[in-house]
């Protein structure tokens, strides 16, 4: 039952294709560090590939087989469709992945000065080990929405000429007490304050001769924010600025077999799903690719998988295809098949104890299928049906895709969830399928180029299946 390592099978041509794909993915990952940036990049790629927006499709008034449409919501989630030859009522082939990643978000009132330093207060997003976010270069990505309706995009710390920001850590010499704390307490959430300035400037001229003028670091930082980024302090109230690791994704390993980057979870599945989606031109069944927000905090809100955005968009698409009834919509959703694509924990020889070796994902062995996720007795899991697993095995084997099956850790070691169970609510067949990642949820995660290559192959085969 041991699954084969994909690297052994590659000829020179495949290795070249895999390297090119890896380079393209590195670019995507380096530019797409927030859900908004990922949507922007995906829209750009989709438009290049001939996709039109839902608004444009509505203006046209009709959709037919082969047509390509995308819809977005609040710039943070996206759905792409390629209309199939069969009516939608017969079901779609859906790829779903999430584009939000763990990070630190600025609070609404973040800016303050303490002892000649100016800092930004944060509230972390998703499951992080807080101690990993100190003493490394960080960047600020996001938007500031102004009262006049304009939106300022912010990206500071990525251009090599940019400054970076960051969170300080205690020197070992004085960390005796800190090092005796449990790891969850070494650095506490409230202490994740981002240092952004230290130059003190005079605030105004002294009122009387011989008196010192008032001086602060904050004044200078506020001036910089205003002059360079058109941001007033009060604008932080209506901003979404994410503090993320600064710098590009890199080739990893002397053999360059891996990629290190911020946000593999889950942009690695989002990117490979998107590539597959754009590669499949005239499918029999309607193809759909969902790139959703808020998975890391429970798929909540208007832009998470629990939102009606997906269902509403399918209703719009079906109406434009002349299948406008509610019953047809219900049937389409129930008859659909989905790969809920999210990263898996790759086996790590440094920490073998958390896995059960037979049911673990390994880097380089291809796309990972998790029949179930969850924790403590499969709690919260989708647990797809045996029949659907058999179907997926057949599709993958017929396309020569390297794939493996896994659980997230050994029984009662921990666990996690994905968007699978939410799509499952429609009565559709859905299984978790993703890429194995090392150091998941750390500022810099690792994945294998072979697995990225196999994922695109697998996702394409799934979309093409009749
Ligand atoms: Mn994930
Ligand atoms: Mn995650």
C-alpha cells in the first residue's frame, strides 16, 4: 500500500515543465500575500484566458457551452465557471481552495508611541505559534478605505528598496524567565506589537525662548503615513492591513526540489486549481473553481465558504444558461462533485511521533486525499463516501497522477478542518485533496515542486471527467 515517490518517474521534459510551473507559482505566492491580492492576480489571469465578469455576462444576457465567467465578492473571494456541454442541472466539477492565510492584522486603533518607539498593535488571524513571528522581517499589505470612498492599496516591505518592519524578541541573556514558560506563553498575543519607527522630531517651535520644544517619534511617523501613503491616523479605523513575512518565495534545497514561501496554506492549492481551471477549455460538465476567504477562522462571513455567495452565483449562471428554476439549482448543487483542496501535514522526520506512518502524507508522493479530517473521533469531518473515493481513485489512475491518502496526524494527536463539509451540505460528493506541506502555519512553509506538478495534473483530470 506504500505510495510511490513521483520524482523517480520524471523524464527531462517533465522536469522542465515542473520547474517552469514552480517558477510561476513562486511569482504568484510572492505577489499574493493577502486574499485581496490573490483575487486580483486570479482575475488578471482569468481575463487573459478569456473569462468575463458576471456583470459582463449579465449584460450579454446569455451563456452557452464553452463560455467562461468569473464572479468576485468584496474583492476577497472568487468563483470561476467554464460552461460545460451538459446542462448544469446534471452537476458541476468543482475545485475549491482558500486564499486567506494565518497572519497578524492591525487593530482598528493600532498606532502608539512608547518610550521613543512607535508601534502598531495587532490581533493575530488564524492558528499561529506566536513565538514564530518575532525577530523576522515583516511587510504591511492591505487597503485603507477613506471616507470619500477611495481605497488606498498598501504594500510596504516587498520592494528591495522598501523598509521592513517587525516584532522584537528578548535577548537570551535576559530570557531566563521567558524560556521557562510554556511555548504558548513565551510570546503572548497582546505583545505582538510591530515596531515601525524611532526617529524623534520636534513637534513645534518652543513657546518661550530657552524652553525645549515638544518632541515625538509619532509625529514623524504620522507625517510619513500622510505624505508617502496618504493615510491619516483615523483611516486605520476603516483599513484592513495584514502583517506578513517580508520577501519573495524561494527555491529551497540544494536540489531546488522544494519551495519555501509564506501562505502555501492554501495558496498552493488555490494556484494549482486556478492553473487547472484555465487549462481545461471545453469540459463536458461545467467546471467551477472556488477561491474563498476566511477558512482559517471558520469559513465565516460574507466571503467565507458558509456565505451564500457560491450558491447565489450558481443561480445567476444557471439563469443565464436558461436553467433558471430553483429546483434546477438544487439539483445542480446536489449532483456536483468537488475536490476540497487544502494542504496536508507532510511527514517530518524531526517530529515522527505525531503521525501514524501508514496513513500520513509524504512530500513528493503527489496529491493527498483525506477521506476525512476532523479531530477526536473525526469530529467536524466531512468523511466522504467510499463510492466517491473509488471514483476519485479511478480518475487519478486513468490520468497517471501520483496520489496518496492521509490523515492529519495520528488518532487523538490533534486535527483540523477544511471547507469540505460546507459543500457537503448541498448533498454533493466532496473529498479533501491537497498538497503536503512542512512547517504548516509557520511564517515560511515548505512544499515539493513534484506535488505542485501532480496537483495540477490531478485537478485537470478531475475537471475533465465526465
Ligand atoms: Mn488550509
Ligand atoms: Mn490552515
